[in-house]
C-alpha cells in the first residue's frame, strides 16, 4: 500500500485542505497519516528532510505537493 502523509499546522487553509484531501484519497490504495506540525513540532525536522517547505502539504508515494499556502515551515517553527 502506498503511503500518504498530510502535513498541516492547524490554520484555516490547512484544515480546509485536510478535509478535502482526506475525502479524495482512496483509503484502499493509500495508508494515510496526518501530521499537525503546530502540535507536534518534533516532526518538523523530518518534514523538512522530506522536502516540505510550507503547509498544507501532501507527500504522496514519495512526492511532495504543496497545497495553497497557509504557512512556511519557518513560521511554524516560530509558533505562528
């Protein structure tokens, strides 16, 4: 099964994207994980290493897709 990771920071843009992405992904094809970087800041480093530059973002089968623009990872690190 392919892995899908949705990264967000809890902002309105992120929450809207999360809802739409989770509804659209076929859970029979993708193992879906949601990571809230605003609440789990320990995951920020791994997100950066994976290529995440801003949230909301979706990593789908190893490819990063930045969705709209809610906040940069630098903003998330600073507590924004």
